[in-house]
């Protein structure tokens, strides 16, 4: 193995570890279970909150500035994914909101290893 490939290999191993850890910590249950073969749109009639309600719930946490709100399927459940940026360090945070009850399902700060850049 060449010495030049060691930093690249270390970066790959670091990213693989971060991704597997990140994926393993995203367990939650929401009010609307989505069958993987169904069209997500058929579940919209069950949603009780709109995007502004989801954003307001997250803004009340006072942990950063909301940058986007999307209704999406995560782990087989329909949820609001609210993205925000912490103002003190610019780290990205994702907050998942139950679209029926308004419960906070997950607060997930993006791992710092997502921001690793390779230097040549």
C-alpha cells in the first residue's frame, strides 16, 4: 500500500463509521405509517399540521434558524423534517415532527464528520 493512500483510506473509514452511527440513532414511531409501495400523497388527508405549524414548534426550541420544512417519509413514517442551522457554530440540525400530534420525534445534529474534507 502506498503511503499517499493512507489519508484517503482513513477518510473513508471515518465517513463509514459516521454514517453507520448516524443511521442507527434514527429510531422513532410517528402517527402515520406509510406502506413502501403506496403513493405518499394518499396519506396527506391524515396530516393535521401544516409546514408553518411544524416550523413554529421547532422555533420554540430556540436552538437555531429554520432553513426548510418538508413533509417526507423517514423509516416508513410520514414526518415533517425541519432543517435548521445553529447560529453559534453553523452546525446543521434536523428535527422530525409528528404531522398529526406535533410531537418532536427526533432532534439530530448532523455529525461533524459530514463536513470532513479531503486535503491533497
